[in-house]
C-alpha cells in the first residue's frame, strides 16, 4: 500500500498537485477519497487555470499546468489540502501496481520524462527481486 501525507508530502507543490490530481482522476478503487470529492478536487483545480467548465469525459480530465503561475500552484495545493482536511483525510492511501502508459507521450513531454527518469532511475535488476542479470 502506498500513502501520501497531505500536509507533509515530502515533495514540491508541483509534484504534490500533479500526483493528487492524477490519483483523483485515475479511477483507482483503492484510493481512500470518495468519488464526489475526487471530482470536486479536479474541478476546483481546473477552475484555477481555465475559463470554461471542466471536461466530463475521463480521458479529457487532465490539467495542463504550463500556463499557470507560482500563485496558481500555491492556490491548487491549498485547495487540495483544504478539501481533504474538511473531509477528514490527512493521508491518502492506495494500492496500485505500476502499469504501462495507456497512451504515448507527446513530443513536448519527452524532455520532462527524460529529466524525471534521470531523477528517479529504474533500480537495477537483481536475482533477489526476480530480475535478470
């Protein structure tokens, strides 16, 4: 089981916002956040960076934070924390095995993905963990 402390996530706000919004839109049955609250979190974050209504189809419920500012990011993080705190949720918990991406990355995202892979490289395979050497 994985967990994330809402008030002390141990990560920058950008990563926190992206992770929580991804969890809320991933349709994970094991996430300890009720579906209506998941929708509210996404919708309120959406409203902070978009003029129109949030998308209704699950595939379109993705936030593009590239046009946002530091103030927008701070507002999103506080919105998420506030909504979860009001619901009595101090720690997010979920069970989910990593899976392959459901769609290919866009060319614009590839530099970010490469940077993240350098920051968080795959652990080397070892015979103890069922890997090959």
